């Protein structure tokens, strides 16, 4: 029996510090251990600060999805202060969040994941006139002929593996890799129109947003969104489906824990159904979300704080000597269940609801077109497809939000900060369900806890020894070569891990 | 993973040419098509400590030169955790070999957990050890973003990891290297690209006493603020989103050296004060301030009871 263990450390092309150890038996992963390798202590250093610092500081948890943290924080503060944004404020918030969501999904497929499937060296065969591809081709040529120790770094070297052989498809997706660099910058500019700057937006505050809505800004938002929608419809979604067609085995590999959790996001006064309806799927059954069932285990994490606490009274006491610990990530559980969050979870919840929604309909149409069932989505490529589909739904809905902005009407509601209060802010980050818990005492932050999408997805084993979603998804994955475990990193990257978020 | 040598690459190009149906005569063309691209770039090793990757994401917002042109014309980016195709031991081999050979500039994003080194590891190595050996062999160290430049949020009061800036860490370890500090949370892409272009074409740019490039950090945001006239005329904003100067909301523009108000962010789209928010001083030395010192207040201090 062939047996080997590989510690894949670092896992690159994700956000942050992640190591994954896999134990392979008979050519398949038998056990996997996911380790978050970096801790900063946001929850500790927020204590005693002014509550209004929270949305600024928590955005700095993550440079890829700062807006999600800013949003969770202002939602928690809205609740604590007893306020709600105006219509303009709500639409503005939705658009800021949507713009960063689009940028995150686009960067995830092209810059972070695509190089596991497509062959960058195919650019050498390019004979067309696209300036970006010509630049890339002549650079790769010059690099290969140079004395550089690592020619064409950071694109090479890489794991050896079964990269796509079809030259035209490789070149098409490479071209879109370059276009995506531009598109994600446009998405950031779109967010900056309403939020001041990205990453780390100043303009997201309790009571709405600080920017004022003008006709000029609306025109600017429309122009940028139109480019993004064209790219999503004509490049991103087709490229994901094309990659799926070339790697059909990844519609089977990487099935996770099959439990899903969604908090919901993008409140919209015009719609009966949220764009991402909240809900919980356990054992194929949909049930309503019950926040009281969330706890965080720490028996395999580097903390000495009590295990199994609900986030509202959660603690973060670091202890790098903690017995049996192998990760800085805590292990959140829902009624004791391991839960996957993110695009796949959002699609599963939407699809299992009786009510129609844009996400449910688009998913149904796409699955029918490719003769797939919902169960195919519980896989590596399924997560990529889910991400691309919801990207389109968010982009499409954004167009309606822009149309409803009213120039000159306020987007900020003034408020008072009470001496004491508490609030929970729940939203959907690009990577899944995100919650912030704030309690305020004597006008200062008494406690602050964040349970973040990658905390769920990359969690280590819990108190009962049950592995987290990524760990479970890896089990059974065929890995042929201990020096080139490309199959395993394809599984991990399909979750779009963000470790700065997961540990914070 | 075997080491990739030039010889292997020639073989690879031949293989690729065959795979792509090119004639054998195309192989030397592929392998020897040298042009000006290969010369004059800065070899860079990019390491992340206690970071959020926001400065990397910000760099990707650079326009003219955009990210592709930066990668092909200015940098030889040996390793970058968010962009490198190499992963696992393939990635660590690049880092280790680059350190063995030296002759690179080290860009560090994130602060350093001096008080709790176990708070950051990469490649089965403490980040503190990795940073020390990478810095020792570097020609120069660029600390990008407030975390690396001055400790930033991971180094805030009451932080549990004893996080410090990169220059403070180097001093602690007695490692003497030319250091360029580029604060900002995140750093503006122009600040880093401007420094890199300067280093490639003319060497290290003129620095101030705090090792910041003078060309970006010599003036206070307040002095070059579009609302400075409001300050002069004592027209003060009463809350967020208001017109007028944000001085009475605790705007930190008067204490922060940076050129955001002239340069603007995201390709000239906007910046904090134009968007109705006070400056929170993210490029200031003491960002994010003491626990007892709010980043801004919502109410004009003139009105607080």
C-alpha cells in the first residue's frame, strides 16, 4: 500500500497563512489537517476602544474583503444604537458591498485559482494582436532565455500536473486573466465612488454611508458596472464552465460536509426575497436560521479560553502551547454540526427554498443546460460555478440599485451612541456567512467577537474530534504524486480561503 | 520538485513547441528572443507577516503602470504568497534559494510578532526567523504599509502578540540594512510603484528622517486638503457627511504626512475627506492611536456636553 504524508505549507494564491497536512493511503487522502498559521488578536485589541473605531479597525482584518467586515460592524452598531439607514444609505451600502464582492470573486477565479488548471506557457503560441498577451509572451520568451534563477516567476515554477492542453482555451483564459486585473480594479473604483477608497473604506458608518449621492456619481457607477456585467456574462461565467468541461472529474472531487449555513445579505425594500435568503441545510433538510445554536470550539486551537461558548460571550485568550492544538482558527459549529459557508451554501439554501429567487432560477437553468444535478455542485468545480453564478446575480441586481439612488437625498442618518448596548451584525462576505458581536459598556467596547466565513470552512477538529469542512472535503481526493499534490490544492482553493479573516 | 534550470526550460520550450505544433525552428526563437524586458528589473522577495494582504491588493489597483507591466518591466517577483503559482515546498524552495543567493530587495507586508513569535509561521518556520534570514541577505528592505512601517493595527495598544514594525525588529536583531518605510493602511499603489521605479532607474529615493520617501510624505494632509479654506473660514462639519472642515470631528489630517488629498485613491476616484469622512491618520506614525484616543468622533467637539 502506498502511503505518504505531505505538509503543504504555505498554500499560496489564497489570502494569508494556511498550511494543510494530508495523509495519503492507496492514492487517496485519508486524513487532512488544516492549520491557520497567523494570529493578530483583533478581538483583544478592540476592547476599551471607542465603538466607532470598530468599523475602521475590523475592515483591516482583511484586505481582500474589508467591506464585509465594515458592513458586519456597522450592522452590529446600527442594532446597538437602534438606528436604520435611509433608502439611499441602504442602496449605497449594498452597492459598496456588491462592488467589493464582484472584485473578490473575479480575483479568486482568475488570479488565485485559474493557474491550477490553465497553462501559462501556452502564451508562447500566441500570434494575435492583443497588447497584454503580446507583452506577456515577449516577457515569458525573454525570461526563458535569461539567466534568471526562476524565469517567469511568479508564474513558474509550479506543481507539475495535468494542465489544460487546448491552446485556444488556455489563451482565452489567459487573456481574461489579464482583463480580470483591470476589471477588479474597476470594481474597486466603483466601491470607492461611494466609500472613499479601497481597500479599507472610510465611508461605511453606522447610520448609512458618509458620501453624498449625485447624478454624476450615478452615471459613473452605471458605466463601471456595465463593463463588469459584460465581463461576468461573457468571460467569467463561460470560462468557469469551459474549465469545468475540461476537468469533469472535479465535479465529483472535493465534496464537503454537505451542511450549509447562510445569514443573508443585501436588504432590499423592493424585494420579498433576499438576494441570498438566510437558512440552514443539514442532511439535505432546509430549516430557518437559529443564531442561538452557534458556538465556537477551541480544543484543537491555540487558545486557552473556554471551549463551546456562543460568540456573544466568546473569549480569545491565545495560548500557543495549548495541548492538541494545530491551528489558530477556532472551530465554529451550528448545533454541534460542521457547516460549509460561501457561494455553494448560498446556492443550496436558495435552491431548496419553495420561493423563487434570481439565484434559484439561474442555478436551475444552468444545471439543466449542462445536464447536471444540484449534487454536482458539491464539488471543486461546483464551488467555482456557484461563485460565478451568484456574481452575475449580484451584478444584475446592482443595476437596479443604482437606478433607485436619489441624487441630493441623504444617505446618512445621525445617531446617538448609548452608554450601554449590544448588537449582532450578520451579512454575507464573498466567502460566506459573517457575524460580528459587539457589546458596549460605559461608551466603550466591552467585548467584540467575529465569526468569519473561513473560520467555518478552514476550522480544525472540534471538541468531539470531527474535522472541519475543508478537512472533510480533502478526504477521498486522489493524490498521485507526493511532490506535486496539485489535486489537493485544487480542493482547498475551491473554498477561497481567507486566513487573515479566519483568525483575525 | 526538481529545480528549474535554464537547460530544463530550453527543453520545456522544445516540448511546448512540439505540443503546440510549432516547427523545430521556432525553438531557438522562443528560447532566445531577448529584448529589453529582461534587463533593468528589481529582483524582489515579498514576505507577509501579521498582515491582511491589503497592501498587495492595493498594489493591484495601480494604473499605468498596471500590475502586468509592473511584473514584466519593473520587478522580478521571485515569490509573493498571494500571486505565486508555486505552492508548498515548491514555494519554500524559491524563498530558500533566493535567500542563499542574495541580491534582492525584500518587501515586507505586515508587522512582526516579536513578543509571541509562534503567532506567525510559514513553511514550518517562525516568521521572525524567516524575516531575519531574508533581511540579512537583502540589498534593501522596503516596509510597505503601516503594519510593516510602524506596527499598525497588529501593534496597537493591548495587542497580545507584541507586534512591532519591520525596522524595529531589524534593530532588535542588530540587522543593519537600508530601509524604506512606506506607511498607509493600506499603502497607496503609487507610493510603492514610485519607490520601485525610482530604485530601478536611479537608486533609493531621497528619504526623510523617518526613512519615508520625501516625494510622498513631506506634507500634511491638512495643508493640502480641499477643505483647508473651510478651516480658515471656521466652517466646520457637525457630523459625518457634512460640508466643511472635519477638524472638530477629530480629523487626523493635521497630524498625518501623506499626499492622499492631491493624489486621490483608486485611479483618482475619491479619498476619505471628499467622501464625507474625517482622515483617520492611517499613514501616521501612531496609527491606530491609543485605546483612549478615538480615530474620529461623530459629533463636533464644540458641541459635546
